[in-house]
């Protein structure tokens, strides 16, 4: 008997407007999105298209103008600040491009920080943090300060910290933006493995075609809405030519006819 897929994130007709003086800027205009556990989804789009805004809404860091957002089955648009903080601590992990590691803490201590908020005993905290550092292949640097680590290692530590409280959803905003090609690929492979092996939903906003190609689905945010799924091999290395699945089918059909 097939196992039913569980939706970790659902966005239903989500809109987000911003006031700029007398002008209203409509960033998201009826965005719909469903991401299942075990799935790695990449969201691409031009700068200013609303990718970060969408991630902030899913992460409960911002509130939609209208629409519904469910995280692990819970409608977060109806929660007060305390309840939303609880959801962020236990259901959502966030990996930023600028890792935001605390400079006075070691790698191990940085991973422990989210657990401190849950009053997890010190011994359990350290054990869990070390296992997470092992998962992201940087446990041998557990005593090092952030400034003693390479960019790739800092990203791994930040990824371990994002997983500290076993979230259902991992949100990544330009996770490879300041990394070299090889290191970025390793980070994305880790994220993909986390989705598959630990049954999490991973959503990455990215400009990087290599990151996008490794996702299960590539979605384009354009004119405030998520449009048709993208075909990975149609996402050119230059990052300029981006086509939807419908456009790809149309072009390939024309080639066959010609």
C-alpha cells in the first residue's frame, strides 16, 4: 500500500503588498504552492521578484496581506506572536546566505543555541549538536570559532544549527551565493540528502542554475505568482534563459515538426 504524501508547506492565494509613500507595491499576487515532506524545491526569479518575501512569509517572519499559509498542517496566518515563535522553533529551520553565526561561540555552541531556548539539558544538547555536525561533515571543527572556518564550513555549521530542533521545513535563501562552485554543490547535495533521508521539505530561493538543477522541482516566481514548473536542462548555465515546462514542450514540438 502506497504511503500518502504529507504536505509540509501549503500557500493558498497568498498576497503581500508593501506601502511606499502613497504607492502600493504588490510583490506577491495570489501565490499558490504545495511542498511535500521529502521534497527539495527550488524557487527562481529575477532580483526583486519576491523570492525572499515568500520565504519570510512561510517562515513566519512576515505576515501576508491576504491568503493562507499552512506549515506542517498548521495555519500560521492565525497565530499570535508567541504561538508563531513556537512554530519557528520547532517546525522551521532557516539557512541564510550570510550564515549569521555568533562570532564569540564555537561551531558546537552555535548549533546548541536553538536548543537553549527549549531548555534542553547540556549533555543532551552537546550530543545532539555533535551528531548534527557529523551529519554535515564538519564535526572535526567543533571547537573552532566562525572566523577560523572557511565559507563552506560556516555554511555547514549554519545548516546544522537550522536542523537543531528537527524542523519539518528547511528554508534556504541563496544558500550558495558566496560559495565557490564545488563547495556550493556539496552544500546543495547535503540539503537534498536531508530532504530524502530525513523526510523534510527543503525550499531554496536561488539565482544559481546548478542549485536549481539538483532540485526535484524548479518553480519560477514572475509578476508576483509562481508559474509553471521549470525543466532543469532548460535552465541555461548563464541564468538568462529560463523557460517553463509549457514553453519547453512547445519548442521541442516545433523542432520535431521542422
